[in-house]
């Protein structure tokens, strides 16, 4: 009986302490890490095509919000080229 109670308590603790991480750009949408990677790739391709040179996209976390069992990171995408990347001056900033 003690083993069963310990097992149930462990399962309950694991479920209570599990937190989901989401990302948002405007506070309304919730995106997973894989979706952020897809958006990042898409922005990189579009910027490279539009500017005619290699561009880099970085994701910057602006704010961290904790709601119940979820951690929500408010992010923005910075698009830079090789020269400006060292100066950290983005060509374009997308999101909020």
C-alpha cells in the first residue's frame, strides 16, 4: 500500500511541476519552438531574396510571462546582414 501511495504522489508531482514553453509575437498567438524555427527560416529566405545578399535572423526574447503551467516568451525577429551582425544593428525587426 505504501508503494502505491508513493507512486501516485510521484505521478501527481510530475504532472503538477511540468511546464509548457510557448512563444508569442503579439501576445495573442502561441507558437511552439518548431514553429518559431519555421518562421525564422521563412524570414531569412524572404530577406535574402529581397536584399540580394545573405541575411541572418535572430530571435530575441523580450519578456517572460508565467501563466499557470505555461511559460510564454514574447519574442521578436531581428534580420541582419553579415556586416551589421557584429554591431547588433538590425536591418529589420519583426514582431511587436
